[in-house]
């Protein structure tokens, strides 16, 4: 049986190929062949829905889907939090429904947060749903492999005015009022190849189904206006731009908060298990941190005490005075009592704020 370390290395290697961080004369053609099979499966599935062989289902409540056409790292979780928080301020009761990727039993439907407190751990509920629940008091979170059933459970339990479907763009079965698709300005479509050869979950022409495209990390776009033109050619939907705004850093154990200025000139070890670790490291650099070293793990990685000890040792060896991680990683690290590790807290800010709010409220 392969060791955990070998599995991590293999997963990281495949991720590097998909994100274009490395090349392989053997694995590249193999992944491209698998991408052809995957693309054919997508087309067949969509055709079956169009022919009504597969039935779309509806719930008695508006549904806002927040998704993307690429693999993780576009900022879906901050976007879901921003949308749910906005609706809450406007007096709209919402429930977030998610698959809860990476949890122990992804087929199980369960309540992660009842709007008052988080009821399960990240291994049971998924790291992103637990993070959403912890940051959104007043907004319940329900997870389920079958999103229609999870949405029905949310409707029955919490009587919301609107259901926010996290990562729902490819989940065609559940009808939605709004389809919002996120596009990362720093890497909009990857290499243009479908999974697993690239990071596209479906061809970019799928954007024609979107009611709105929200460009994330717009402040780091190489040519924002050109990206808008490309997107505008693919969809009749509205185009909005947004940026991820750092707020502060928080101690993962005590909850003590430090200002962003504490990162300026600090020698830092960047610890992450996310889809696009370079994006996190780059953000720390822009905040004035001196990146002494990185400890990078696959997305949704379940950290162990050994991983934590290795991070402490690496930080000591590299004379890093701070270990900084992401909020999502902090959720998975917390059961290990990661003393001295801080999480960078961020919020998503939409540039066209008034138009964005009006657009959302008009459709719910």
C-alpha cells in the first residue's frame, strides 16, 4: 500500500501538470487522451438534459448558483460569503447548499451550520462549508452529494427566501434563478484544455449559460479590458469585476487578531493546501512579507501532526518568525491546535457595488 507521502507527491505532480507548472512527455499525452473522454462525457450528459432524458428539478424558492468553469482557486468561497452576507443585510434569509468536497461521506446530506453555530468538523462537513458557516452567523449551511435533496432539506428546515448553491454551475439538474460564474483574472482558462489535461471543467463556450460573470482578482489582471472582451464574446450575461481584499491575520488557536502591518518585513513561511498556492504566496509578498519558505500541499489536504511538526521545523531552519496559512487551511489545521500559526483573512469586494447589489436583489 503506498505511503501517505507518496500519495501527496503523486497528487501534487498531477496538479502541477494540470496547472501548467511542469511538463511530462509521458503523462501529458495520457492526460490529453483522458480529457477527450471527459469532454465526450460532458457533451452526452448535456444532450441528455436538453432531450429531457435527464429531468431538471425545481424547488419553491429562488436559487443563486455560484460556480466556475475551471478547477478551484477562483474565489468561490469568498464570493458565496459576500453574496450571503449582502442578502442578510438586506433582510433576505438565505441558506448555503454545497456538496462539501473532500469530506468523509460526500453522499450524506447533513446540516453543517444551523445559522447559530457550526455543528460538525471539517472532516464531516467539508472545509469550505465549515468556513462559510463560521464566517456567516445567521446563515445556515447544508451539504449533500445530491444537491436537489440537500436544497429540499434546507427549504424544509430553515424556510429561506433564497438558496445559494455553492459550486453549482455544472450541477444542471437543479434549476436556478441566477447562474453566476467566477473567472480568475490571473489565469482565466488555464491552457484551454479540459480536465485532466488542463483546469477546464467544461469548454469556455459554456459561459453562454451564465447570467453574470464575476471576474475575481481583477487587480492582478494582465489586461482587464481585453479579458472582458473575451468573456463578452462568450456570454450575453452581465460582467462584474472584484478583488480579494486582505483584512488582517488571526491566530488559529487563540483568535487574537493582528493588523496587516505585522506582515511588513516579517520573515514568513507560507503554509497552504489550496488549488493555487502561488496566488497565496504572491498576496503575502504584496503585503510586505519576506517569504522564507513554502510548505505546499494538495487542495483540501487533511493535515496531520507530522505535517505540523515539519512546518515548525522548516520555519526554524529558515529563520521564519511567522507561519501564515489561508482561512480554509486554518479550518483543517484547528483540530491539531496549531499554536503560533496565523491565518490571513480576506474578503471579496465587487467594484461595481451598487450595480451588483441591485442585480442580485432584483432576481431574488
